């Protein structure tokens, strides 16, 4: 069972109308836009993936560009979630016997559940029995669910790369129950490059592709990766840099913040709120440094640094402050060669330079 090919111009026009309603915070108008289109013949799957999904993507773009605030971003996401629910209830997807059972969940610590919700409803429209567990599902509870329900596969979602170590542990634990694990979301890198490294059985760039891959898994069952071959335990972790950096993160943030106040004169005029946001930015940089050490991937760190620069620039914070924070972190971690290398790569990315280190962005 597959959906018909959507009319791109029609879905783009609907997305524009939906965006207007979402931007105004009008939940009822947003629901009306989409349900009216479905009643007029729009395929429900297209409503989910070609109308609602692009609007949610725009929410993220507008927040990053500082054209909407955090409260507006949360409101828009909540409305989109309500629109998805309205489509689901309106269409009454029929679950066909024998079409397979899929569990859909987010990695523990991952709050961005809307992409997983889109997949869950797409699978239901295609006749699957779906157990949608929502955001940040702790591993023990997920394992209990798999034992209790015996699904044909698990679809695991994560948008934030800092959840990759948790995703790794989740993949291993779930495969040990005999359930194949397909992953998706921005956390797994460009073209899903980290999915294979962490031993996932599959990766999909979006809900439509994921539904197709899960069709294959259900139609042609196979042993999960952990049962087919020994797991690569990421041998670079033997240097303990990841463990030591993550364990000292709180101290690193406090030390770098204090040093930044001395070397970045603009901070003298910061309000308490601005200082708190600065501390959070340093904490995020340290957290991404840790996960880049875990994955041994420079590109993961440099992409985040460039993104951070763009976010701060849109909010009137000079990029120099990011480069200075990286330099201060490098000084604190001078005995950690991989960490220092990543920090130097981040500085080079800010300067628009290319690097020759393995894992640098292509």
C-alpha cells in the first residue's frame, strides 16, 4: 500500500496557508486548512509529509534566524502536533491483519517527538499496527515494551547529535531482544553516516523513506546486526578522552565562563539572563565536543560550531566570542590531543578554512 504522488504546487500552496495559521497561533484555522484539503481529495499521507512536515521544518529555520522566539516555536510545534492528530482521527487508518507491528520511539533525552509522530501516523495509514511511545523513552522501559509486544522492528528517532552515545546503547540493547532497529533524524549525520557506525540495521532520511524500509524489514525478516556480527566497540574510546571530558564538563564550563568574562569586554554589560545564556552556549559546545570524541568525527563538531556562530550572529553576538571560547577550552584540555584537535578544527571552520583531519565536513 503506497500513497499517490502529490501535486507539488498544490501542497506548497497548502503549506503556505498552514504556515500563516501556525504563525498566527491559530490552531483551529490550521486544522481547517489541512482537513479541508483532505476532504477535497488530498491523500492523508501527503497531508502529513508534504504539507505539515515542511511547515515544521520552517519553524526551525525561522527560530534559527531569530525571526520567531522560543515561545512561538513551541506554540507552532504544538499546533502542528494537533494538526497531525486531527488528520489521524479524521482518516481512521485501518490496520490490516498481518501487515506487521512497529514500535516508534525517541531516544532517551530526545524531546523532538514530532518527526517520530509523523512516521507513526504514516505507518498507520499504510496499515501497520504501531506502538508510538513518544519522546525520551528510557532504555529499560523500551526493552520491556519490546518483550511485551514483540514488534517486527523498532524505529528510533533522534534529532540532537549529543544523544548519539545514548542511541548507541539503545540500539545494542534493543537488538539483543532480537528486534531490528532502524534509525532516523538529524542526529545520525549527513546521509545517516553515524547509523552504520553505531550498528543500526537501517537508516532513513524521512518518514516516507522509513516507511518503505520498514516494508522490506517486515516482508523479509532478518537477524538484527548485533546477532549477525560482533559489534564494533569504537576502539578510539580506549584513550578515555570522551569519559574524562564529559565527567569534567561542569568544571570546564565554569572555568571557561570566568575566563571569557576577562577576555571578552562586552560581557561586562551583560544582564544575568545574558550570562546564563552564555553559560548554556559554552555547555553546549562542551557537550558537542564530548560526542565528537565519542564518534571520533571532526565534522560533527565543526558543523555545530558553524551553526552556533550563525545562531549567535542572528542574535547580535559576535562570532569572535565563539572562537575565544574554543581557544579557552583548548587551554583547559591541553593534555587531550584529540579534544584539542577538534577544537582547532572548530576554529578553522569559523575562519572559513578547510582541514585535512579525518571526519572533517565534505
